[in-house]
C-alpha cells in the first residue's frame, strides 16, 4: 500500500468520524440547526438557503467527478462558471447581511421557541463607541 493511498484512507476515516459526530449531535439535540437558514428575527432567508444549496450541489458534483474515473483523483481544474455561481451566491448573502444590518431592527434576534426579541446588539455597540 502506497503512502498516498494510506493517507487517503486515514483522511477518509477522519472525515467519516467527524461527520458521524456531527450527525450524532444533531440527532441527540446537542446541535440545533433550526436557525441555519433563518434571519435573526426568525424569518427564512433565501440568500442563506441559496448559498447552502449551491455549496451542497457543487460539493456533491465535485465528489462525483472525483470518484467517476477508474482511479479517484481531484480534477485538474474546476470550471470558472462553477466558481462564478458560488461567488454570486456568497456575495448575495453578504449583500443581504449588509442590508439587514442597515435596516431598522437589523441586529435584533428572535428566539424561535418563545418569540422573544433579544437586545439590539448593533445599537449597544454603537452606544458604547459614542459614549
């Protein structure tokens, strides 16, 4: 067994262990993902959802390209159109965060269970900076 193949198997084992740990934490309720694609106020965020879906689709597609050949290997280059789509998706998320923080109540967080609104953290930081 070559060193490269052994390293690949070790990295695969570490990745599987890491993934199994995350799945266990999600299943047992120690890791709460209910707000993964929501805004701080609890509403759904289309930009977060788009970024999540694009990332999963590109990662799965890259995985399929890697394992589809006779010997699994990383492709020589990733098409620029794929990277452009990921960049557009990520930048739309960043722009939405900027718009959200610039709007009234943009820094307020709402608990999805109780509906209570936390303190406006952006206003608190601005007051401390002024005073």
